[in-house]
C-alpha cells in the first residue's frame, strides 16, 4: 500500500467574392494549421486524485478549467488508496493506482494526491496551477512518435523511427461535468464537480516502429470521448496522441 499523502497542490466567415474568400483563407491558414496540430498531437495531462482527498478539489478545478482546450488531452484518474479512510471513490480503479505507481518507479515523483503528470514526463503538485501551466508550455505537443489515425473499427499507428518498444493505449473518458455528492471521509458533505473522468484505459498492444493496426471495440458506456496515445515503457514519455 503506498503511503497516503495530501499535497497542497488548460470557420472561416464566408465572403461575398471569391477573391476576398481566398485572401481570408490564406490569412487564417496559420491558425488552422495550429488547430490541426493541437488536435492531432495534444499535450496529455493526467491528474491523479481521489474524492476522499481534501487537497484534491483545487486540482480538479484546475483540470476542469482546461478540459475544453483543443491543445490538451486532460484526463482525470481516480486512485483507490484513499478508499480505506471512509469514502470509496465512485470512479476509482486499481489499474489507475498502478499507473501512478509506474510513474513513481520511473522517477516522475512520489505516489501522492493530487498529482499532475504532463506528457508522461513532468510531475507537478496538483494545487500548483502556475507550475502546471509552465509544465504544459515546456512539454509542448506530444512529439517524436508515429501518426495515429482511426476508423470506426480500428486504430492505425503509422511507421516511424522508434527508440524502443512503446505501448498503444486507448482511453475513454466522460467529458460531461459530473456533480458527485461525497457522504463520508475528508470531503464528507461536499458535492464535487468532476470532468474528463477516465472510465476505460485499454492496452491495445505494442508498437516497435513498423505500421500497426489494432481493433477498436465499442465503449462500455454511452457519452464517452475517446483518445489514443503512444507511450514508451512503463511510466515513460508519451510520444504521440490523438483525440478521436
């Protein structure tokens, strides 16, 4: 059992003439390119938190505030090691706890809540929003990995140079605001808003450089958003990501 710590802790307007429309589209193209880049390679922000942790609401608020940004993939992972202190997290999963432990073993900080991990590389104390924004700016878009595409039935990872084996992850998360009443524990009596709560994290398979394709199964719940990312090793950097 990890030590429990509470740490004080992102259309073009139609024109009347073809000439004006052309000029407008040319002027807007840098912005369109930036939007396309961020959509295809967002900064992956993972928050490790628990409904039973009194220091977590500010971190949840920080993630909620950036959940709609096109340049980030903001994901909230509910861990389970607070469950024994009076309130079982309604979204918690041992697999999410194990993922945070992998990051700790890889030197990405301690097992504590709340904690942000940015692109699998930078660990940030969850209540430190300026540090989170600085880490997002420093990390930039996920890079160095393969292009990701998808159809209704499969995810395809393109061929690219690989520095080592990587894992292809499918993540499904709830983009809605979920107001959760907490009836016990450190946050007992409060109702906490959650967004982008991870409901499924599936290891699709390994990627080693050649192009690869993986089946895309249906979600277990309705209303979930889907993304795919490629990550080196256990707790390693995220080198490619895409919202589907």
